[in-house]
C-alpha cells in the first residue's frame, strides 16, 4: 500500500513540474519596422517593435524593452520602455513600443546593428530575450576638386606641363568606378593618352589624385584658359552620378621669335657666305639681353659668332650678320638651319629658344668651279706668256742677226 502511494505521489510531482514548466510566459519579437531604410546621415529613424506573448497559460509581467546601439547610431531619450503585462490574446497595440534612433551627420555608409533586449517576469522567475536588427545607412557623396600642383609652376606658350588634380569626397557616401575626362579650349592641348583616366573608389572623407599632361601651343595667347574635368561614377545603391569641375589655367606672357634669312640669300656649296639673319619678336613680352648664334647643323657651320641685342620689343625685329660656311657635300635646294636664342624676361628670368629657318644652297657653275682654281690658270697663262715672249725674242734676235750679216 505504501509503495502504491509513493508511486502516485511521484507521478503527481512529475506532472506538476511539467505543468509548471509549460505555463511560463514566452515573449517574442514577431515584427518590427524602421521608418527609413536605408537612412541617410543626419536622419532620425523611428524603430517600432511589436512584442507578443506566445504562451497561452500565463501572462508576462513587468515587461521592459531596452535598445542598445553604437556609433553612428544612438537612442534619443530613454533607452528602455516599459509595457503592461502581456498575455496571449492581447491586441497588437498593447505590445507595441517605439524608439527614436538618430544617425550621426558624419556617419559612414554601412550596416549597423541595433540590439533589442526584452526582460520580463512571471511570479518570481525572470526571463530575457535578445534580438538584433540591422539598420542600413547610405550616404551621398559630395566631391570637390582642386589643382594640387603644376610642373612647371609657370606655364608659357610652347610649354608642356603636368598638372595634378585632387578629388576630395566631403560627402557621406562613397563613389565607385570613378572616371575623369579632362578637356581644354583651343590653344591648350590635353595629351590624348591621358585625357580620360580611372579614379576608382573614393570613400567618404577620402581623396584621390590624377596627373594629366597638357601643352600650351606656341600660338596660344597669354591669359587664363578654362580646363574642364568631367567626373562620372557609381554611387551607393547603384546610383549613377556626374559632376563637372572647372579650373583656370594661366598662360603667362612670353617673348617668341621668328628667324628668317634676308630675301634672295643664296649660299654656294663649299663656300663662305655672309648671311643677313632677321630676328623678329612675335610674342607678347619684351625680350632682354639676347644672345643669338647660329647652330652648326649640316651642311652649315659658323665660326661661333654670337650677336647681342639689348632689347627686342613685341613686333620688333633686328638684322644680324653671320659668316656661314656650306659643306662641299651639301645638296642644292632649301636646307634647314637653326638659331639658338638665350634671353631674359623683364623680371630677369632666363629662357632659351631654338628656332629654325631656311637657307637656299646652290651648286657652283662650271665657270664658278673653274674660278676656284684661278691661280692655276694664272700660272699656266704666265708660262704661256713667257714661252711666247721667248719665242718672239728668239725670232727678233734671229732677224737682227740675219740683217747684220747681209750688211
């Protein structure tokens, strides 16, 4: 009898413990919503949570919901909200709670977790449930551009230069697959190999630089020329963006020169000829302390004579004389000669220019070639004259002798 009672008691205790475990309340985050997805830096999100008790027997008591965030997210006001007791058949509104989540204005784009901790009790037992919600922050890029450097710093007509342009992303979103095309007005040439360049990815608060090669044509007038950089890129969420930037490229005044031989100048091969060289300042600035010499380029050479000019104003020209020798193997016709010009600008900055000009070479006629050997002809002529004189003298002497014998 006692054994039967013991078994019945154990069975009752087992069933009681099973029933007790089965009637504990269980709260579940069955739904939530974010007022903005994705959010932008500076936005304030409203996070709405829907909590439900899915256990039929007992209600959850002293319910609290806490939200934990990390930079760049934060919780506005209290991070914990309290709910009334939640039972199985309660309306959804009874388990609904909201939090305001500000996003830092300098937030980087990305996905950031929000941790939701639900605490509740039933009689003297305490329970807790943890959930994680991901908030997406998607920024907007804002690009500025500037010329970081120029080599050389001062650009003159005829100069080639490399310019470095830096692109700074001051926005809150990154750019991807960035590409830059540089264009210039007439007078400035952007070298074709680098007109378009990839800049790739620039993160928020990041920067990237590109180097372009340009040339100011010799015909370019002094002044400011506008360079235009067109940036195209892919933003976040596959948004395609474009921006246009303009830069002022100053081309400084400079003396330019045109050299030419005086009209009608012709040089004989294998001969020395005095050449009158006309040097004209075709630029926009005065040239000072000029040193001008003809370069030894086949078939021409000189004795190294240097001519000096104190000043040559824009549009002014000077005539300079040089003795030029033409090689005996020179080909008849127009030949290119060169002149080297060293000078200073009004500020004392030194420059060196090389200009080409044409000289006409002619071959000597047979008479001219023969005249090169006049001394031989003179000797032959002298010998002939002496021979003739001797002959005449012999004849005259014989005649006189014959006349004396007759007498």
